[in-house]
C-alpha cells in the first residue's frame, strides 16, 4: 500500500492516494453493532444498492485524473460496501482493471476488496486473484463465540462461512490474502482472541477501536461529564513517553481498551518470531522511533483517503458517520467534481492540518507525535465538534507508554544489530 506523502507546505493539500469505492451499498449481514447501518447516519437509505456502470466509469476517470495531476506513482483502490462481493467477483475485477487502464502503465494501483468473507468461494477467489485484487476479511475473532453479533438478516450466525473463506485464502491463494480486520472488544480474553485469529493464518491483522465518541461512548467507557472532553491546556504537564512521566490522560480513569491491546502486544512482541503483522503495533513502534506513520489511528500524518458512494457522491471516510447524520458528506460527486475539489473541502482541510486541528490539551501532550490526537471520529462531541481529545485518550496513553517501555527494555538488553521480531517493516 502506498505510504502517506509528506505534507506540502505553502497552502497546497496532500493529494489522495487511497480511493475507497462503494461498489455495493447494502450488506448480507446485519451485525448488531454496525455503525454504518445501525448508527446515526441515514444517507445509505436513499442511495442505490449498487454503483452503476456509469458511476464506476466516471470514478475510474477521476482517479486517473488525480494521479496524473499530482504525479502519483502508486495509489490504493479499496473495493468496499456494504458487502462488495454482492456485485460479483468478475465485476470487481473488471473495475480494478479499468482503474489500472486509465491510470496507465507508469502507475501502480494496489487493489483490495474488504469483505465479511461469507461469499468467498474458490471461483470468486480465483477471479479476484486473476485481476490482482487482494482480499481482506472482517471478523470479530477466530471462534464462533467471538462473532455472536455478526448474524445475517434472519439472525443466523455468519462465522462458519467467514472462517471457510479465510481458510480458503490461507490454504489455496495466500498471495491474495491481505489479512484480517478485527474490532477490539475488551470483554473478550485478549490473548485467546489473538491466538484464535492466528489459526486463520492472516499475513496481517488490523486491530481497530470501536467507533465511539464523547456523546456516544464505546462499550465499557463512561459517558462524558462536563469538561471531560477537553481539559485545560497543560494539565498535568509535559512528560516523557519512554520514562513514563504523566501526559494529560485522566489519572485513575479505566483503560479497558488500552489494557486489552497491551496484553495482545506482549503476546505478539514476545512470540520469538513474526507470526503476523499487526499494523497498530508496527505503527506505534515506528512513530516512537521517529519514523513516519500511515494509519488514521495514530500519528499526525494528513488523511489521504476519500470515498466514492454508490450514487457517485464524493465523501470523507465512513468512520465520520458514527458521529452524526451526513457527517461525511461534502456535496460533491464524480460527475461534476474532481478529487481536487474534495481536497479543498473544509472537512478534508481540517484532517490535513496536523496538530493545528487538535485540542489545546493534545498540542501540549508529550505523546502528541505518536498519538496524534487519536482517530478523528473518536474526538467528536455534540455541540463542540471534533476539536476534543479522543474518547480513547487514556487508553491510547496506556498502550503507547506500554509499547515504549517494551521498546526501551529491548534496546537495553539486546545488541544494537538485533531487531525485535515483528517490530518494524
């Protein structure tokens, strides 16, 4: 996947390098916690179920136009939904080919489909592999009990079909297996869940925090009280992420997500070999070492992703839909607007402003360059917008300090030439 380019100074925005295209806007599952279909945003209800050939054709043109305008040599194309495989693997492959054809031979388009895995068959996997489309699967864990809330519209469990798809990839098409995406649930045993996912042999694992915010907190975190979202600047003062001096996380606040992630990190870090890549951990280590990061959840790199909906609307990333209805809307569409028009949208500009877009408490925090204020959607508070700390502030501090401590221990005990397994690219 292409890394986020360095910010361009002098007023120009960072071009988009990741294009998330909603080829199908409905899903064959009805996960009970889904922020997209069970959250505050309702825009999906009035959109066509699937993107038309005309919308996909225009989107391919717009992606190629943006790549040419900004001299991009690599772009990422994410085929998304809903459940994208509802349109069929052949149509997904044909669209990926169209984007590559329009982009031209001098540009590389990394195509991935993000699926719940239930519709994967040998034929579908072979078709996607033939079109060089890699496959990522969303799962809550590697055991049926972990996926109790991932049911179809009749209430039937989906795990057996999803696990079958993951094993099909691992055993027969490992080159097409992009990895697994799992949302953290602190009610589960962290090591058990991590090891259950390893049984599905993913080459990479994304561990995501549930999309919650100060007005709609995630499970296990209390609702915000007055003043909780943005404490006074400088409280309690500057610190050191390695030596463990305090930052601005709330002393005594429960950190169920940070504790869960720290336990998985120790299992991953101490394995003695790289069993799989865990992007959140690798990015945290990289940022602690002063290297660039490339994730929405950590660091200060500007956002470089944009969404095209099934009706051709150009939107900001879906996670914003967890905040309020129409939060991701821009008023733009691929028929009448370029992606450069989207770069000038105030919402995109805010997400490319780095520390300037953060709360004062975040700008004063010693963990700023690693945490980056956390995921943008997790900062929202009704009536106050996104200029708040992350609702996961204390959890992120718990994880970052834990990783920093392990990194310091490794540096102190290991020869300089020896790298910790799985730590860096």
